[in-house]
């Protein structure tokens, strides 16, 4: 049946309308991936020389044993963000005399073909054959290889399992990303745990106890069966239909939005759109990850040059409290591109539509600011900077994003994933970055040069507050601008 599935997918690919375009995109992506893998191979081949330069007095195998776990932690984070779920149109097969186990085994097999699974081989095998095998023998080298394969398979199926669960509840993806980033922060920033010691605890002991390779192999096997059972329990037509919609509905009910009437309903619908689709959901994941961006500026041991560079902290505060406005807002209204014609002919007042965008950005930016409050550990001035840039984001940057939205004519297909997806990216997205990132420094840079940095921050905050209080005026201006360009926007969204 595996050969039959492959034949069906090939026929589906060649018979689809956009075959030529898809082939061209895959060729370009294939070349980029090949170049990336060549860089990884070069890094792996010279890894022993790099480690000698970093720590010339330490044993190379010991250093290597202490860094492997870091790779798999970052690998899991990258897989979660970029790895696509294996696809197969399951419904046509469910009524046929084909065992569900066969379908699930095929999906599991296809997932192993991800290019993420090539990286550990290309990166680690040269070092194992050049250093570990001559130093510790073939048995230990084999144990290292089997352990690396075990952790690779574990990450593969763990990532797929979390992503499948996230399809039913988008908050799972946000929570999992926050958990991974918290682990990194607990090591680099707060020094609560040490992955270097944990990594050496396992891989360092492989030299004396090679049978420890069974641990990652057993963990990978267990994760495979957890993923297998989850798919088997949900591989039914009713689970693929109405019940899933009900799960989505209950996961995004926010009672507080009822106080905002029609505007609250529009915000609730947009939150559902964000949580239900991979690419829009990635904007929330990025928002959570960016909460730890400030550690690079406030912890001297991570970046000594930035510890006393206040302009960098201003830039960081803008990103931490406004990254959602930047990453999600730059594609406004492309997220609604597939049903934009319906919005134009609906009873929805476009002024309410704009108010909903302002409310969405303000709410998520407020939550982001609250999440940055623990930076008070580095002094109240850090909180002051973040609060000032929060006011700037909800006052000025929100307006800038919606102004450029009236000049965005590229739709986004929400059915596509987020990995290497450049759909919806155009000149508007390139231009929008300049006013978003540069404008606050037009105020900050001159005053900072004359040693009035705090006065500059106060002026930035006051400017943000003024734009918030005059928001009704700007909404009218945006609505009038939209009325002039609505048909051009709609025509652009119709082009696929």
C-alpha cells in the first residue's frame, strides 16, 4: 500500500493546476536547502578544529558530549516552527478496505523524510569518525550514532504530536513554544539548569557505558507509538468534520469581548483565524519567543557591548511589546484575502472593522508588556523603557501598520503552512519596516546625543498617548483612504 499511496500522491501532484509553479518553487527551495546543508557539512567537518580553538586544553570528546543536547533543543524549536505535517488526503481511503494502521504507518514514514533529519548526520558524523572512533573505539562511536538517531526520531515525532494537538487548540503551540524558550532562558539567563551538564551526563558516560544508547532509542519508540495512537484515535470522518469545528469554537471563547459589541465579535473571529491557521499562529509563537529577546541586552555575560547601550534597549522594548503588530500587521488585510469580497458586501461597518484591528493590537501588545514586567530584575528603568515603547506601539505603530494595509494587494492562502512561505510578501512589507523601526529614533537620537535620553523617552511616550486619544480621528482618515482603494485591494486579493 505504501507504493500505492506514493503513486496516488504523484498523480495528484502532476494533475493539479499549479504544477509548473510548484516545480519551480521546489527547485529554488531545493537549491537553497542544498546550500544550507553544504554549510552544515562544512561546520561538521571542521567541528574538531573549532572546538580546539574554543577550548584548547579540554578533551574534544568531552566538549562534544556537552553540546549535543543544545543542538536537539534548538532543533525541536526549529521543527516546531518550520517542519510541515506529512500530508495525505485521508478521507477517500477511510471507506475502503484499507487498515487504518497502514495509513498511519505511511504518514509516520513520510514524516521521516524531512530535511531536519539530515542535519544531525551531516553535522555530527564527521566528528564521530574523525575524533570519537579513533579516541574511544568503534563500539562507542556506534553508540554515539545510535543515540543521535534516537534523539532525532524523538524530536521528529514529538514535534508532529504537538503540532497535531495544536490544530485542535492553538494555545498548545503558544504554551509549548514558551516552555522551550523558558528552558533556554533558565540556562543562559537565570542559570537555574545547565544543559551542558545534562548533555555530558548522558553522552559523556557513553564512553564507559555504550549500552546507554538504548535510552534515546526507547524514548523515540515510545514517542512513535504515542503519535501513532493519537492518529488512530482521531482518524475518523466525524473527527475530521464537525466535531473539530466545535473544538475550535470552545478554545477561543473570550467572554470579555462581549463588552465591546460588534467590535468584540470581530476581534473574536480574528483570534479564531489566528489560532486555526499555521502561518497566522506563527505570529503568536514569535511574540512569545521575543519576550526573551531582552536578555541579550540586559545580561552582560551574553552580550557585554549591549549591556550599557540604551538605544539598543529602546529598540528591544519596541520589539518585545510590538512584535505582534509588526509580524502580523504587516500582512493586513491579506489574512482576510480569501474572503475579502464577502467583507465588502457584508453589513459590517468598515469603521468597526478598523476598531477591531486597533483593539486586537492593543490587547496583545498589553499582554506582551505585562510579560516583560519581570525585567524589573534589571532595574525599574528597564520597565520604564518597555512601557514607553508599549505606548508608542499601540499609538503610532498600530496606525502605521493600518495605513500601509490600504496599500497591500497580496492575499495569503491560510491553508498553507508557515515554513519557507513567502506568499503575501511584497514591496509594502519591505517599506513598512522603515517607519516602524526608524520613527521613534528620530525623536530619541538627537536628545540622546545631548545626554537627554530620559527626556526623549518621555516625549516618545507622550506622543504614543496623544495618538491613542486621537484614535477616532485617525480611524476616520483610514476609512476614507480605504474607500478610495478598496476595489484595487479586492482585485489584488483575487489574483492567486
